[in-house]
C-alpha cells in the first residue's frame, strides 16, 4: 500500500470589502455642505472627520470595520494656526517691502516659504494623523513621529535630484517615501514590512511609460494598476502578503461608468459614484 503525501494546508485568505450605503452618504454630504456654508467654512474639519468616519466604518476586513477616532477640534485648531501664520507672514512681507524696498524680492518670498514649510510637514503629518486615529477591532494603528525628519530630508534631497535629472529620479523618490511611511507604521506593536527597492520600481515605471508612449496612451490604465500591484506585493504584515484583483480593463470600465453617471445626472450621482469607487478599490 502506497503512502500518499500529506496535503499542504491551504493558506488562509482574508478579504477586504466596502459596505457603504447610498442613502447614508447622501444625507451626510447634504449635512456637511449646509453646515459648512452656514459657518463660512469653519465646519469643514467636522465635515471631513464625519466623512472619514463613514468611510472607515464602511471599510471592513473579514466583516469587522475599521474605526476613525480623530477629534475635529484639533483639525480646526491646525487650520487656524496655518491661517494665522500665512496672515502674519503676508503682513510682515508688506511691511518689509515698504521699509526696505531694495530687499522686496526677498520679503515677497516669505509667504511662499511659509506655505512650502507647511506643505512639506503636512505630507507626512497628514499620513500620521490618519494612521494614528485608526483602529481595527479595538487595536490602534501607529505611525512613528520620528519618521518626520527622515521623510522631510528625503523630500528635500529627492526634489532637488528630481529637478536636476529632469524627472528621472522621481520613481526612486516615490519608492523611498513609500518605504519610509510603511517602515514607520505598525498595527498595535507589530510593524509592517516594505521591501521594495527604488531601482526595481524605477525600472517598472520606465517600462510602463515606454508602453504608454508606444500605444499612444492606451496602456495607461494597465500602467496605473501595475504600479499599485507592484507596491502591494512588496508589503507584508507578520508573514501575510497583500494582493488585488484589479485589472486595467476593470479600471477603464470604472472610469467610463463614473463619467457616464456624473454627466447624465449633472453630478447628483456623486454619492453613488463615491461608494462604487471605494468598493472597487477595497
């Protein structure tokens, strides 16, 4: 009697899903719009937080929802601080120009430098804000604040290299920034691993651009999906890998359906389109 080889245990598959309803998001959009107008924009942080809470709780992994815990008052405080800094810098620039006309070009750069500083800080700050206010099954995600310095340094050096190489360095910068984000992200006390190399990602990008040019842009949807898949396959969590069923064909169909619904409904189908798009990506 022959000994049959033992069967290998099947790898468990955990699926993401999006279960948002049209009615709920429609009413939420109406409420957010009305209150934002009535408060002359001051309700915007609350509107954004409400929408994120809806998206998070409608996004599920194995039927368990994600939760968003941010306090909109902190977001409002941040907006006010940025507004105040821009106002003060603009006043100082005008005073400087009037007092020292010979240095007018320098003073005129001041508001732009303030905007640049906040945009630079916000690129990682916004990511950390979303991650640190997210939980799954009562366990928080965490983005290390120490990633700020490394991320800002990479942006400054990478932007300069991208400029002097006429864009050639852009894929390398994108890979590095993505790697910094994931290497500073954890679920509870378990970190994510992201092992994508800049050289391999750049080659993938250049190859895709070549095919886009060769096909007069027809390959672009497949190129977009391939970049998403390429990054995803290099992400791991405690031995688990990530995969997506997205294809260039389904991506084109989604874009065509989106445009058709928005044009035919004069934009009124936006809540439905939003849910449809989120469900596709999840």
